[in-house]
């Protein structure tokens, strides 16, 4: 039997040796026989309906024992080819393995972006929808998806203004020139002593004195009440229009809204009914202060607007995608903080005026490594200053790492999202041309009008020689 073998791949004839193929007997080519389904007895050759341009690389694997992949061919093609020829992925050379996995990495990024940007509509039926279900769906889209309509965009802008306003009102409530004085501190103390009450405030603390002797003006209280009512109504409508109540509680913003809902109304009830009790009941004051601190987190509602700004959403996605790296950085940072806290304590051990304990050393290490340097604690000895210099330099090098990691993730995600938006735009143009075949040329300005067209379920793009060329007018 001749050692030569003829293989027809997609109409291109290849000639090699049986001994070459049998080097890898567990693959498709290595296990070929004349009784195989691929063998053509008339032509005395094996026929495979595959891409002949890729087969040269496959054939080189049997000659060289390792696969080297051309970089200009998509990794998806190589994945299909290796699967068909039954060649293990482990036979890919180390230098070419990045070419193979680049497709999977890119596909994972695209899927990650798709899942983040998908329009999370409530799962209402598309047929026989009741009037109530239709109303709930419209409310859900209006509140949840700023890009669903012009009215939703306007509401999202108004929502952003309310969020910013809700962050400003607590600051105004602490500004002395805004608050209105209703009693003098000496009169208040006399009244407390007269009634046999215990006053918890420190007269030497001007901030505590201001809070017990002045009140926020009525217009500021009314504004805060309006903000509370607005967010309460928005939260109730959002929850009522959501068809998947369990999924609703998995969103951290919704959980935050619930916490803020109870905190804000608790503050309102205490202000209206138990304001005088705050002077004598320290536990009630602590509870009131905790609720007031929670109200500050209203500013986090700003993240609901990220759906309207893709770049901001991509930035948040970049941080989430870098959680592992940031976690490793945090552990490394803690180790260095503990290290320099010990070093600075022993370096300044002979000086009685600096670093009385290692806890102060921990504080100093954190502010030094983060290049803040308040100056409340500073080494005085030569050895202590040497440790301080090493601590500052280590902090600079260490904190530069997450910036590079997040920036790299951001660039990858931003580029993939830009490509995805361009592909969706082209897909939309193609659908319009199918509906209106007379429109052969669509300019870029016209395509921008189609940007907000709902992304319906469509087939993948097909190659068609009868299609017209889209003139992208720059």
C-alpha cells in the first residue's frame, strides 16, 4: 500500500503521507481508513467540506506536532476546526494560545455588556395583555428605562435634579445662617433644670448648641418633605409595576430605597411628634442621628441614571470586573499598613512624644501610604523618617496598580460597547431597508434618527449580493 494519501478539502487537493497523519492516531485524520464515510472510492481520495485556507494549519500540526494559528483569522473558526478534526486544544502552541482564546475573551466581554445594557422590561405577555398589565409595563419602562421614551428621558433628568437637591438639603440644615434661632442656650438650660431633666449637650461644643437652640426654616422642611414624598411615590410605583417581585429585591438600589423610605419617614415622625423628647432622651437622639445619617445615602440614587449614560455604566462595570484585582490589592495594602505601623513604632520608641502605641502607627501608615499626610503624627528621628519615606513610596507604587487595572478594563469594555452600538445601528439600517427596499442609501444623519429604535428580535446579518451599499456620509 502506498504511503501517499490524497485529501480534498473544499475543492482543493492536498497530498501527504499516511505515516504523517498517524503520528496523532486519536484525531480524525489520524484514524482515517478506506472504509471511512469521507472516502471516495471512485476518485481514491478523502473529501471534507471544510475551509481549505485553514487546512494548511491543520496539516502542519501533523508535520510539526504543534499548532501555530495565524492571527488574522477569528478564534471562533479555529474552535470549530479543532472540534471537527478532533484535535485537543492542548496541542496549540503557547505563543499562539492568546490568538485562540481572544475570541472567547471578546465574546465574554460582549455578553457581559449585553447583560448590563439589556432593557429590563417586566415580563408581560406579548399577546392578550390586559389593560392593567399594559399600564404596569408602561410605568415600569417609564421609571426603569430612561431610553424607552422621550418622557422617560425627561423624568430621568428631573429625577437627577431631585437627587442632587436631596443631597443639598442636609447641608443647608447644618448651615448657621440658614437656621432660625428659637431659644437662647442659657434659657434652655434654666428650663431643663426647672423641669428636672438631664441635658445631654456640651455647652462648649458650638455644633451641639446650634442644633438645640435653632431650627431649620419652614421652607427647608417643606422641601425635604416634598423630596421624601417624591421618592416614596416613585418607589411604590416601581414596586407595584414590577412583575417579578423577588428579582426586585435583588437590586441593591431597590434595597437602598426601602431603607431610605423608613429612615426618612422616621425622621419626619420624630420631627413632628417627638422633637422635644430629643433634648432629654439620649437614646432617641442616637436613633434619630442614625436615621439622619442614612438619609445622606440618598445621593447613591444617582446610579439609577447610569442607564442613560453608557460611559458611566461602563466605568461601574469596569470596577465590578476588577473586583478580584482590587481584593488582592486590598490585602496587600493591609499587609503593608501593618508592616509600617510596626516599623514606625519601634523606630520612634526612644522618643516619648511620638507614636504612643501601634494603633496610632496604623493611622499614620494609612494616611502616609495614601499620600494624604495630615501631619498630626510625624516621625522625628532619622530612622523614623527613613521608614516614613519608604512608606510613602510604597503607597505610591501600590495605589498606582488599581488605576492601571481599571483603566485597562474600561478601555476594553468601552471599545466593545462602541463596536456593539455600531453593529446595532447597522442592524437597524438593514431592517429598515428590508421594509423599504426603495431606500438604497442611508446617510449617517438618517441612521442617528434610528438610534432609539427598539431592538427587536432579528436574524443574524446575512451576506446578500443584491443588498445595496450603505453610504455613511461623514
